[in-house]
C-alpha cells in the first residue's frame, strides 16, 4: 500500500510537470513564474493572454483526452482479457471517425464543436455493433469473439470512411486535419461540451473495477465470486465507449495511448483495477502532454501533431510487448 501511494504521488508530480511544460513551451517560450502569475494573479501581459486563452484550454483538453483514452484502454483490455485491446483495435475510434466524416460530408459541420456530437454517436453505434456481433452464436461475447468482431467492424467502418472521402474531395481536405490527432486549436468551448461525458465515463468504469479484477481470473471464477460477467462487460464497455467518444471527439484519433498506458499503469501499481484506473488517468495525460510538447519544439516553427508523436512513442512499445509475449509463450 505504501509503495503504491508513493508511486501515485510520483505520477501526480510528473503530471504537474507536464502541465507546466505544456503551458510554458510553444512558439514563444514563457517562464514558469509568468505562467503561475497568469493563472493565479490575472496578469495582463501578452504572455498572460497566450497562457490563458490559448495554452490553458489546449492543456485541459490534453488532460481530459489522455485520461479518457488511457482508462478506456484499461477497461477494454480488462473486459476482453486481450493485452492489445484498445479503442482503435476494437473499432470504437473508427466509429467516431465515420461520424466525423459523415458530419463533414453531409451535415455541414465544419468546426470541432460541430464534430463532437457525431463522433459520440459514431463511437456508440460501433461499440453496439461489435457487442451485437460478439454475442451472436454460441458462447456469448468471449474475449476472442470480441476481438474478432472489433476487427471486422473496424474494417467495415474504414471502408465506409474511404468510400465517402474518395467521392467528396472537399470532405477529404477537411477530414485529414482532424484525422491526424492534435491538441492544437482547442478552446474552452470544447472543454465545456465534453467534460460531462468524461464524468459519466469515469463513474461507469470505476463502478466495474472489482468486476474487472474477478474477470481477469476467468469467467467461471468471476461467476463463482458473485460477479455478473455480462453486466461487467456491458457497463465497462459503455464506459469505455463514452470515454473514447470524449477523446476522439476532442482531439481526433490519438494513437497508442489506450494501448500503452494500461500496461505502464499495471507495471507501476499492480493488477488491482482500483489502483490501475487512477494510475492510467494520471499516466495518460503525462504521455499525451509530453508528446504534444515535443511536437511543438522538434521542428520549429512548425508543429508535429500530438497524434504523430504518440505513435512514434507507441510503436516501439508495441514491438517490445509483442516480443516479450512471444518469448513468454
């Protein structure tokens, strides 16, 4: 317990450092003292305006998206008992992307605040479709059937996106800027739209923490411990869908946060989901904000989107994971 508390405190400290860097570093460097002055004392300088109007909303969105995607990945890995499950693998992110494509092509949505509702709807429909396919036939929604259903729905939705985008060039031009995944240009209005969904998602995933621990021991053991496996999967899946909708709607399909962070969190605090979920909620924003900061400075004065940087970090992690699993088997 003491070790877990100490490591959680270290993760909180790392998150504070990431927030400070996100507020300080950009096209113009702002000293940490000026950042604190702008936030706490209401400075009126140009630096203070940059911090409050541009970097603070961007940082808050990074906090929300990082936490949402990390916890969504943690829950999805728990309910499928698949170490490489994440919102992208199971088709939920692709569902949100289809929602945005259709919004741009047919509904006349051309702003982030206009995309958000379509992204939520797409994520929800995709998750329902995956679960419906997985539960059909004998045996119900087993981990293997969930993974296969997710892969199938993901491929179907990707085909729908490509079909729309290849017939509407204007939609393609607009969608490609959203698809790469970025925190740039996010404002306070977007934060106001998505935070209630983040709260709902948090409540849902934390409510099944014990059920995820039991499910890790196998379905029969979980049932013997008094857990309703179907309810755990439905509530957990719903929570993961809402959290994925938050992340993808606010920042686009950010890669690898939902895949890598759950493994990092388990390495830090063990396998108890009552500790893993909060740790994922801390480590996810750290990873995303650090990636965003590195993207701002690696090729100045241009920015590399956060979604690109997280992929560059996540690919070596995925390769390492696969190699270790292969050796272990």
